[in-house]
C-alpha cells in the first residue's frame, strides 16, 4: 500500500479549505455485506441486468469475480470497460480505467471492491476516490463493500474479532449514498459455501474457516452490517401527505477535540457513530491556545493533530477552529451558535481536590452547559488508526 510522507501531508488549516465539497451529480448505491462470499457482487450484477432491461445505459467499470465461476457467468453480456494494465514490481496489475469510464459516460457504472487500494501511479490511491470522481462526472455508481472496511467501525471490529483492517472506506461515502442494500446470508450458510469451495479454493477455505470465518466473528460482523444498513438506508424524510406531523430538525452533534491524540481519536469515532445513528450533521471543534500553535508543538504532536483532523473529515465531520485562551467558553459559544444538541467531551483529567480547587476545561464546560446535553465519554486507549 502506498504510504504518504509527512512532507506531503497538508496542515490542519489546508483541510479547512477543502472541507466544502461540490455536490455530486451521480447517484450512489452501496451493497453492504458481513464478509466475502455473501453474494454482494452477484446481487449487484442481477440488479444491473434488470436496469439494462429497462433501457438504462450501464457498464461494468470493474467487477471482481475472485475466480468464482457463478459470478463471472453473471456478467453475461453486460458491456465491460477494458481494464488498465499497470506494471508493478515485475507484475502486471489490472485496475479500473477511470478515464475510460468517464470518457464512455454511461448512466451507471458498476465499480466493485470499494475499499480496494489502487496500484501506485494512478490518479487516486483508493477506489472510493475513483467512485467520487465518477459521481462528480455525473455517472451513477453501484458498488460493494464489506462492513469491516468502514472507518467508523474499526474499534468495534477490533474488539469483536481482534482484526486490524488496513483498507478502509470513509463513513461519509456510505452516509451520503442514495441507497444502501444489505446483502445478508446466515452464518451457517456462508460457512457451508466456504466448505464447498464457492468462496475460496479448498486450502485457503480451510484456513479461513479457522480464522476470519469463525462462527463468532461472522455473527458479530453480520450484526454490524445489519445495524450499519439500518442507520444509513434512510437519508431523510419521505414525502408527506399532510397526515403526518412536521418532522423536527435533526439534533446536531459536536465533539470537543482535546490535544491528546489518543483521546481525540476515540472521541472522533464516538461522535461519528452517534451522528450516524441519529442521521445528523456533526462537528469536530478544536480550540487552540497560543501554547498549542504549530510553532510551539513538537513535529510529532503537530502531525498527530493533523492526522486526527483528517480522520474527523473522513468520518464526515465539519471541522471548526477557534483561537482562545478560554477553551470552555469558546466551545460553549460555538455549541450555542450552531444550536448543537449533544456535545461529546472526554472525562476530566483533574480529579479530587485538585479538580475542585482548579477546575479544568471539562469541569467548566459541565458547570456552564445550561440547556445542552453533554456526553462525557470514556476514552478507549488504542493504537493509531
């Protein structure tokens, strides 16, 4: 996987300049499953044939069959855009030809394996970035991904399965999709498919059954996929006939980012999950004091701050900066200005007599947060994301 250097990474202020994105013109449909082999690609191809039957201009930008004969056969007579051949370390890798799909300009493109990392040298590092380019170009996209690849569920996946997932898709990609379809398969049936060689070759299947495809892992991932689909399938109120009461505006969520990078990562993911469940907008606010300016921070601390801001943006947050020596007041002023309903903040660092004699930021927020729901969240101590 290509890695970025510190030299190439934008600073926090540059992220603010790119935070506002142009609205996409194409529509996005995501097929979400608990694991490989549940039938996401097959279902997607079935739907593609049905759409073509209704006169919709649809092409296969990239379909990953994983050597499964039934999936390859289901492509059938769909138009396939030839893949781009990329030399890499003595091998030839096949990637989606983004430029060719855009030049063909179909109404809909099938782009499988949303979490895929592209070969070095292409326009984008990740396939989900290719999908965003297609959407901006006015091309609707059908794509597929497994739930463990979503950025916002990484702490849940690691806790439930012990897995460290490297290829990740920003939650905002799923949250902004026009349709999310859960392709579900009961765990016993999925394991049977594995044993029958319908997912991986026999030797690989045996290893998978004893590791990733253990029953308890698949059960956890299936529950997670069902939950994520339920949270993202409806992106707003449907039409009203006058028989229904007016829908109240969604409650906004804000996360107050501490300078501590580990605590900030935990709070960012907590805020993202909460906003996803509530289907609402959320903010990550960082109040900077003079002593916290970049010139006063170590290079490693500044890099960690930048990475956390990037993570928050990836998870769909609107990034907000304030400059103030009174951090608590600045946070609460913003919350009231934007009518935020829930503020997520970490637990106080000052406790006991010290906390009472010299209240810290958290204590002062709690004392002054009249009319605001404040969630004081436990910090999950984990490694870097």
